[in-house]
């Protein structure tokens, strides 16, 4: 489709560990559309961030393995690209905001140096033009004292200010896709709201696509057009945001929604999902990975792995035997 910026098909990412090869992302497929926000949600360790690192090809050199699948951008497969070709794509066409800007920014270089370096690498602009464009982008992200900020070092800025700098850096080359990996987790509620508002304004202005990764369903409800729910390296549910919140199909998604503080009445205990996310080395060889924690589990859940198939309207998909049976998609 003309409006698809990025198409991920059957992505498999593995890691070499002391326990052998483990699969962190297993057969993940989705499209990111121009002018829309795709939310990816799930507990820690579900494969959200590894998916983004796989797309950007910044997995650890020795341990990370892109074992299968394709990542198509502008008709080209990023998985097959050389490192030199990827260096032109990163920052220029695909950009990323990381969870903790203090570790993403280099502590020994000024903010101005790091902003300018992006344009020096990806454009042929002169120094005066680079200086002007950096200042303009800082103003766009709500930083008015551009001269002082560009002379400052990362440790001299607040968390919210550093995150704004990271957003400005990501947008300098007007990328087609912005990957935001938990960009508000380390921020207080007030600054978080400001950053989310800023991202909404920027998507309207630049008409780019955003892949928004978080464990916070409240943020997903506010930001996303479509949502992917991941568990143990796999997509377990995929839907437009409204459908996911009002009619979740997978038991795991239902558990996430019911465990939110906003759904509990005053005086009631919060509902939780029993058990823990399985370690990657302990994933079952057959059956549903969520089966040991599921309240609607059946014998089939332990024996056969369900496919991610459409069970509702508007492409609402679920990887769940129970949801598929209720929808009349499969029969037992």
C-alpha cells in the first residue's frame, strides 16, 4: 500500500547466551502507516525493544542475530543491507528516541555538537545553515533558550529537557518513521504529558509515522491509532486502539486492562495476572506461551500453538484458541 512506511514480515531475532540460542522475537509481522501511530505494548521482556533494535539494525554485534524475516522500507529490505547502507538510513529516514536520554546522549560532547553532527553526516549543509536548522528544531520542540542549551552538556539539563533534545535530534532530517522506545517512562507525569502533546503536534506537522513502544496502556490509549500486544516474543493481539480497549480478545490483554488502577473501584484490590513472563530459555516448544497464566486455558492450549488470525472487525486479530472459538473462526 502507498501509505505503508515500514512493513515487517515474519521477523525472528535470536541471541547467543550461555544457555544457548534463545529467540526474543518470534514471527512478528506488522505495517506502520504514514501519519499514524502504531503502539506496541507488553510487559518487560516481551520483545518490544528488541523488535525496534532489530528494525534499526543496532543489535549487539556478537550476541544478536537477525535469524529470519524481512523489514521493508521504500521497497528495500533493511535486513539485507550492508552496514554502510544502514548508516544512511538511520537518522536520515528512520530515527529513534530511547527510553533514557542520559545514556543515549554522549556526556563528553555539548548538545550543540551532537545536534550538528546529525546534519553533518546526513546533509551537505554549511555550518551556518546547520546552526540555524538546529536552533529552529529546538524551538519546535519547545526549547526557546537555544544558545544556552546548545552550549550545555547532557548532565546540565533536566530529564524532560534532555528528552526534548533527543526528539529534536531525531527529527532534524525529517524522517519518515520515528521509533519511540518508552520515551516517557523516566519522566514525571507533568513532563510526560508535555512530551506526548509535543509528539502529537509533530506528527501533524511532519506527517510522519510513529512506532510507540511502552508498557503503559494509558499512554497507548492517548497516543496510538493501532495497537500490537506482545507476549514472550510474539504478537498475541492486534487491533485498532478503540477495539482493543472496549473488546479485548486475548486473555493476556484482558488481564493487562483489568490490572490498571483506573479500572479498580475505591477500596478494591488491584487485579493482577498470576505468574511471571517465562524466561526466553524456558519457552514451551509447543502450545501457547501464556497458557500457564491463563484463566481460560484448555488442553489444546498446551498442545498446539495458535496462529495470529482475524477474530473481529477491522482486522482485529488474536493468537488465542478461546478467542478464535468464540468468534467461530475455528472449531473443536
